[in-house]
C-alpha cells in the first residue's frame, strides 16, 4: 500500500511538471489566450500543420 502511494505521488509530480511545461510553451507562443478561431487558429489548422515548426507554417 505504501509503495502504491509513493508511485501515485511520483505520477502526480510528473503530470504537474508536464502541464506546467505545456502552459509555458503556450504562453511563449501566444496561443494560451488566443481566441481568434477564424484566422487559422482552430483545431483543423493544427491537425493539418502538426508536423511543421512554427516558422514553416504557411498561413
């Protein structure tokens, strides 16, 4: 039982670190607060350009 609690704690820490990293990346790229879905900011835009780096994306 104690081993399971330790494993869950480690998993929780990992998830929190990953979410903070994702949030930081979104803030740095300006995507965190962007609500402009009409200007190629929607889900389909990301699905089509998922393999490209931001400077390679053609708008």
